[in-house]
C-alpha cells in the first residue's frame, strides 16, 4: 500500500469509497483474485465504513467469503428488491449499524446502480454517531440524469441529517468532476465540504479512474470519486490509494479520508 495505515492524528473515523468494477459489463475481467486484493486494501486501511459501487451478486458472494466477520453489508437489495450495486460495508469491530436503507433515483439508466444507500452508525469506543451515504450517479453522457441525481441526493442527505440530527458523510462514484455543475449544485444545496480540498493533509489528489492494471498519474487532477461531508465534520487526511494492489483490483482507485466530528 502507498500510505501508513494509522489514522491521522486527532482523527476518529476513516471513510473509504471504492468502485470495484463489475464483471458483468462487456469484456470486463472476472472477480477472482480481484476480491482478495480488495480485501487486502480493506484489511490494511481498516476503514470504519466503505461506500462500494458495482457490487454484483458474484461480488457479494466473493466478499462474504473474504470478510470473515470483520466487515458486513448494510443493504444487498434496493427497495425494489433488486440487487443493490451501490452499497455500504462497515467494520464490525469499530462501529454498530443502527439504521439503514436505500432510495432509487427517480430517473437513471439502471436502478440497480443509480440510487442512494445510507447507514446510521455508532462508534463502539466512543458512542459517537454519524451517517454515511453512498451513491453511483449516471454516466456523463446522460447529463439530464446527473442533474436529477444531484438534486435528489442533496434533498435525501439534508433530510437524513435533519431526521437523525447527525453529521453526514457521503461517498461514491459520481461520474462528475468536482468542477462540474452537478457537483457544485450538490455542494451549494447542502453546504457540504469536499475532503480533497479541506483536509489538513493530502497525500495524493490525483485522478481516480485509470484503466484496470494501468497506474494512474499522481499529478494533481480532478476526479469523479468523492467524499463530502456536512459542515460539522472536519477532514484531517485525504488520499487516493495508487498501489499495485489497487491498480490490479479495479479501474477506479479507492479514496479515503480521516475525520473527526465537531
């Protein structure tokens, strides 16, 4: 791995986002071998919660075999009882799941992917509570859907924060760079902050979506995978994991952020 596994000084929580690359798409590789590499990343960095995207039925089965009780899923199915390709996993040794659910966007090219999954968590060591939301917005070739996802996700996140009166952290493959109108709209509507631009320390702030097996440049660049949070969260560290393990797992690099709750 390319960074120290320890939490940043003063941090309480580590959140990760990782698009695993579904094997069902045209000419995509099988998950055998990629599942154990993904688990190696989860084990090394030990995030409290991970938003994962493109989780097919085979990915669920493979990760079940890897987790060994260390991690668990929140929602394997959407509210429409389809496989949830955009879900959360959580570290059972660090947090307890208090509530969870899904909401499919009103428009999108595939309701298995284009949705929001949320979990309400409590830290086992401190009792502090927080919400994590993950998503996978539509492709950039469908801008009309991205606008819908930006607006609807903002409303969902604000509603969750109000309902539980807790900080909200979001993860996901947004298929939109941070300078896009869809991201700026989401941040403006919610008042959320971007971990990449507000963290006290940043190791890599590079592109997050190379081809499988191709090393991404670590030069500063915009990305499409993001971790945002409500203003009652302080980001202390941000990184794009660019090791060989990550490169050989997916066509997205995992990103993670260490934070504390204000």
